[in-house]
């Protein structure tokens, strides 16, 4: 899986196509991720006075399938394909296939 928490991603298909945002949470078993500002759903909640909770319609982000997301290259500033490269210290790094920029965390 090449998408991790706090990565910048672009949505490449669906209703929110073209939007970019930060990954808030990843669900590897479901093959989904929650992205900031993308795929809003409306949750209807009932007021709960004992918890000082107001009722109404709350908007929140729903998970998006990972196949609909693409990593954003910091240099290209667009969704790009990424590969992996082994560094001298033995660790792996994600590298943009177009410009060669390494994705750092």
C-alpha cells in the first residue's frame, strides 16, 4: 500500500474528482482512506442534553477507495505515479516517476 496517513493525495475519479487533501486515516483491510475535505456525508443526530450535544445535520468525511486516490508530488504539485528506491542506509523511499522527487515525511 503506497498511501499513508498525512500524505497529500488527489482524487482521480468520482464526485470529488480533481480535489486534493491530506489523508486523515487509512483502513488497509477495507482498502479505503479518509481524506480531508473530500466525500462528505450528512449524519443526522438527535440532541442529547445530558452530554450538551446539539441535534441536527452534521457533515463529515467518509472513506474513499484507495484506487480513486493518487499521491501528489511536492515538486509537480499534481497527482503522479510513485515508485520505490532503496537508499544507502537500507531504507526505502517513495520517488515520483515523472520528476524523480523523493517524498519525505
